[in-house]
C-alpha cells in the first residue's frame, strides 16, 4: 500500500445531524471515525434560522449553532472532523476506496454515507436572496410553518409533497395561496382533492413566480404571472414555500449502490442502515424521502454507527461491540 493512502476504520461522508450523530456513536465505540464535512458543512440545517422542534432545546436554537454544538460533541469523543468532500468512490472490491477532493485516497473498513439531499428551488435571484437572509423563504413547511402562524403564505408546487405541505400550512396560516404551473395537479387525486376542499387554500393554476418581493430583510409578497394570459399581479405574503422536490446527493455512489428512480439510496434490509454493499451504511436524507427531519436524520445516524460497529465485530473477533449507553 502506498504511503499516500490512508487506512481508516470508519469513514463518515457528510455532516449534518445524521453524520455528526453517527460520529458521536462511532467515536464512543472506539471506531476512530474520520468525518468529511462535504461542500456544505452542517448540511441543510445551516440554512435554517430557528429550530424549535428538536428535543432538548426549550427556547429553540439556530440551525448553524446546533451544527456547531453537534460537531463539538463529536470531536469531544475523538472524531477527526475534516474539511473537504469525497469526489470519487470504488466499492467494487473488499476494500472500500474513496478519493478526497480528487486527490487523497482513503481505504475504509466501514463507510457511513450522510450526504443528505438538497431541496430544489426556482433559482430566482430574489428567492435566493431571502433564502440566504432567512427572511421568509423555505423548502420545509413542517420545519418553518410555525413562524407564519395567522399570516398569509404562498407555496409553489403541484405534487403530493406540495399538497401535503400546503395542507399543513393551512392549519397554521390565515391564508395559503398555492401556485400550480400547469392547469392541473401532478399529485394523486386524493391529495389534490384535500387541498381543493380546504377553505383557506386558494389555488392559482397556470401560474409561475416572477419575483419574491420584500423590504430588504423579510418577504412581503410574491409577483406572479399567468402563463396563459400573461397577466401579472402581486400576492401579499410573509412566507414563500417551495415544494418542487429534493435531489439526494448520491450521484458518486450510483455505480455501486442501489438507488431508486429519484436517486435515494435503497436500504438493503428494511429497519437497518445497510446498503447492498457490505460495510457501507446510509443515514439521513440520502435515503429518507419521507420524513426529512433533523431528528429522524439523527436517529438513522445512530443506527448506521451501531450497524457499522456490529459489522466490524463480525469481521474481526478482536473488535468488541460496546454496550450502548445514553449518558
């Protein structure tokens, strides 16, 4: 083996609640985990201003602050947290090979994938501006809907997820305006009927977003255009939600791991974090296309670390499985 190749017992690809939780458990199990944070250290939660639904924070916490605390906790137990991202993998043989930033080669006994999924946005400059400011643009109604209680919001999308998020917002908001680009929903009939029958949801068909309006700090409305008539008008709103799907960050694994049609990693055994490649495990939103919450991501990070620990124990009689503790 070349001197330039590093051998590690447990490599965690990606940070966020899943990656850091996996690191905490792996480090406490003496697996000496090495974690690469990826292109967005801390994951999607770093774009969230306030997190109020994660247990243990009665006064809430900002997403970036939570990720800093999770990183510190992982490092406290010995996790080697590194900057950089994995650009290539080779899972074809008994040794799991990865390349960091296209250069450094690492051979890992176990790998935990925590690369997450990225929400799709419209790409409008005004949308991105208020997304970065944390001033009213979101891709998660369950995460952020509470902050718009008794206010008027706009949501873009036409699939099942968009209908589900619009219905969720309708329970909190005074009014929800749903923008559907075509003249019909892509959602299942039952989901479409649910929003159609909700009194405080207004559906605008053949409608696209021209601009997210604001005062420089927060969203104040949305400029929309009817793509049939060309009519342009403004909708007052304090929140702008985008529900046009997510893209899992799994492209580099597609030659070796089983993925579904969208790109989410398929669990080889339901109820575990195992993939179709022995010694490679998945946690968080890289596999979860249903819940996509910080707390569920953290839970699967725990599962992945425990599964990796048991895998190592089965391969090496000298590696003793630790008894999980909760302190």
